[in-house]
C-alpha cells in the first residue's frame, strides 16, 4: 500500500529518491537521531530521503537501529515490541536485536504486542529506506501507544549506545488541513521541535509522543537539532485541498572536545 511490492521496483524507487536527495543536499555530518515521515513513498518519500541520505558516510558503522513510531490501528499501553525474530520487506529480512530487547527487561512501559505491529505502517515503511542506506543492521522496533514522553526517553537512554546505534522516530505532521493552514501549523511545529519542545499535540504530529521522548533526551544530552526538509503532500504528489505535512529532522551529538 505504501511502496512497490516487487524488489527490483522498490530498490529502483529508493535509489532514485536517495540519489535525488543527495544531489540537492549541502554537506552535513552524520546524525545520531532522525525524525522522518511515514506516508506512501510518492507523497513523503522525498522528505524521508532527504534525511536518510545523511547516513551514507556511516553505512558500515551503524549496526543497530532503534525505530519508534505511533500506533494507528491498535491501541496499546506503553511501547510495544512485536514479539518476532525479524522484519521482512521485498528487499529481504532484518533481524530483531535480541540483545537490545533483553536490556529492556523489567521496564514496565515496554510490552509485547504482535497485534500492535501486524497492520502498523509507521515503522515498517522505514525499513526499506534503512536497508538501502545502511549495509547491515539489527532492528529494535517500538510501536508507541499511550505513554508519556519521559517513559519514551527512559527507553531511549537504555538503548542509546554509541556510534553504532541510530535512533529513528517516525512521524508525519499536520493532517487534512488546507494547504495554507498546513504550512502555517507545520512551520510552528518545526520551530517547536528545533527548540526541543516539551509539548506537542497529536494534531501537530501523529508521532508526538516519540518525538517528545527524543527531544527530552536531546535536551539532556546536548544534541543539536536541524531541520532538513519541510514539505506537504501538495508539494509532492497530492492535491492542495486537504493535505498532510511532512518534516525531516537530524539531531547531532556535540563533538567530544566541544563538551
């Protein structure tokens, strides 16, 4: 529903999206964490690609991806693991990181819910991008339901790791507003995220809870956020009457000698 189901077509689509993004991008460092949208690739793919292309210099270094996104179909309390051993896409399978999951044992906000993942797109649409941008990695997929930002931040702190670990938060921005209203709201939301917001509504970002978990950790750890791309479905493949907003953000750790 969200991207091509045939492996060659999907690989070509991703190569095209990432290639176009790399061609247009100024030189930047490799982020520790990113926020990227999760709609169909024809709508949000270019915006997601604009931040995924930044991972290219670390494609062999990154070995673990912690992927968080909101639940759309099944309500769940806390952060839900899928209870499976791998995620499969047309590009192959990605192993779930059992060692990382074991480190979460005893955290009461972490649960196992195959149902929360079964039809959930917010995590799964990122996996082909990750398979293309990174050479080989294990995945920690967390579907974020009813919980607080600090509960998400606690989980991120446990999983933070070093240069081998990438944090990915999946979120779209405004939903089904007019083009002008969406632009105004998304600009305000982007400004809030860049200010490491402590409060966002789900009308501003469907992944508000994991976004706020990330900004909470970013404040404590001194990360610097940067807006990479901010567009609307009307800018890519949709009409401009009722649109969805998309933003991509990169979060950079301070250099050791800058602390």
